[in-house]
C-alpha cells in the first residue's frame, strides 16, 4: 500500500476503538483528611514594600 492510500480496515478499526467506553476506573472520589498551613514568614506590609521596590526598579 502506498503512502496516503485509504485503508478502510484501519479506519474501521480506529472507529471501533474510539467508540468503546472504558468504565473500568473507580468512579468514587477520594477523600483526603488533614490540614494545610501557609506561612510566608513575612507580614503583608513587608510584602507590599517588596512589591513596590520591584515595580520601581
């Protein structure tokens, strides 16, 4: 078969493959328990001052 030639069997195989639905995966959500803490180590004023310096520079 030459390059670019139409292959009807391959087309049909791909159509069948694309039309199948894979329902083997777990449909339940995973629940995570715990807590998240954020600590930037700087106050809001320090961060604003740093932001102003960056914008001026």
